[in-house]
């Protein structure tokens, strides 16, 4: 297992755990604790993003190294994960901005949606990690586009 992908995956799992804790806290009306948990989730997600982008820029991305007959399924799954994570990041920023601007009515509406998207992002992110580094040996480390499309 490669170190940077393992560390970045840890941070995405950590962010999802903090989101779950924050969800429980807000349901108990522990608003200060909720804020701390959600900020910890945001910082964990930011740590993931910084590690991921740094690795992408300086090293490249790992292409799928598993069986050729699974490559198309992996690629479709990866594209779904990328769409989900991008959507989750956008929703996350919007949700945080709404909270900081004290627009609590909108924050309460979008927060649960953001959380569900983020849980999906974390789960699919872990699945991508497992497919690339645990179940199969990673393929070639290459540019992002080549890693996604397998060209």
C-alpha cells in the first residue's frame, strides 16, 4: 500500500466520522459541539484534498491494475465517485458558508443533503482505494486523464 493514498483515505474517513458525530450533536441541539465537529470534518476533508492534489500534481494518479475485464466497471465507478466527490465538496462549501453567514434556515435544509452526499463520497472513495491498493496492485502512475480513461 502506498503511503500518501493511505493517509488521504484516512482523512476522508475521518471527515465522514466527524460529519456523523456532528449530525448526532445537532439532533441533540448541542450546537457548539456540532460546529466543532463540522469544522473538524471540513479540516479533515481539506487535508485529504491537499494530499490528493499534491500527489496528483507531483507524482500523478494510479491507474487500475486489476483484471482487464473489470476495467470498464472500475472506470464507470470512478467517474461516479469523482462526480459525487465534486458535488459533495461544492455542497460542503455552500453549507459552511450558510452556517457562517448565520443563514440557519437554509443551512438546516441543505445540511442533511450535504451529509448524505459526503457519506457516499467517503464510501466510494474507500472503495476506490481498496480496488487500487488492496485487492489489486496499482497500475501505472500517470496523468489524471490517462489514469481515469486507461489510455
